[in-house]
C-alpha cells in the first residue's frame, strides 16, 4: 500500500523557514503581470525579504500564461515558485509546487474534491510537488467567495473556523489558509487567527486585506505563521505598505 504523500523539497524549505519565525508569500497574478513583469515583481519582493512566490489569482489563467510566468520568475529568484491554482486548467510545468487545496466551505463539490481528482494525474505528470492545504474563506470573501460558491465563515464565528481548520488537519492536510479575499477591506480578524492557531498543529496561513505593517503586526501577534499579500503590490508597488509588512515579518525573525 502507498502511504501518505512524502514531504517534498518546498515543504521542507517551509518547515525550516518556519522554525526560525514567520514567513511571507508574495502572490502575483500572471494575467495582470505576465512573464517579465511577474519576474520584476518577484525579484523586488524577494530582495525585500519575501520567501516564496505564489502564481495565481485570476479565474481562467491559461496553462500557457501560467507556464511563461513560472519560467520567468524561476529564472529571476532563488526562492520556491508555487502555483496557486483556480483549477486544473491553470496548472503548468516549470513551477516548483502547487497548493493542492480543498475549498473547505464551498457548496460546489468540484472545488472540495472533484477537481482534485481531475488535477492529480496532471500534477504528477508535470512533476509538481503537491502541498496539501485546507482553504477557508472568511467574510467578506470578495471575488473568491463568489467564484468559489462558498458560504463564508462569519468574522465572529470562531467555532466554525476552528472546526473547519481541525477537520483539515484530521484529513491529513498540512497547512490551513484563512482567506478574507483579495482586496478585502480588512484582514481576517485577530481573534479568529488566535483561535485557529490554538486549535491546530499545522501552520496557519492568512491572506486578504493585509495592507500595512500594523495589519501584519496584529496578525503575527495573533499567531499567523505565514502572511500572503498580492493586491498591495499590484496597487502600490514596493511602497511603504509592502515594506512595512515585510519589516514586521523580519522583526519576528530577528532580522
């Protein structure tokens, strides 16, 4: 019999990084920032301390666009490049790994498990490292909530959030991602992050609505282990907001 999926190189990299403090991911949308533009953003983000590049964001990103972005970013930075997929059609060779994530609170079973059955052989054929992850959308959810057909977890509903997160862990997922949605007016509430972190033994990722060092500090103090930002670099580049976020992450890493 085949046992659990072995931990791959990217997961090992993350485990080692998390052993010394919180981690920051930069999310780049290849539709908005194709190939060389994506490489430029990745290079700048990594130079400021970001430790992993995610590629994704839009619905309907083609395999060709994703592949070109992955190739360009891989040539530009030394950190892992990971696909943040919206479906099997956005998978492409050239990246190091893929977030193999179940949208836990979707009403659409395709996004909970069926699309994964279609994607798994593709992931294997492309030699992408799958990173098992539970993905939980928190209100307001924004566009991902609409497209994902989710019942967003209310911002004060700590019990549901911890229940979903624990279920993800018990099902063998090795990360849980709390997502307020790209462009959300505020990040996931600190009490929810604190409750989830206290309930699970897997790393807690938080994304959506993080726009400043103050936002980052609040989430880090609540127990977030990985912060993901994307909209801020699209709207402001490497301005004070993005730099402030990275400064707080570096501070907790003793840098």
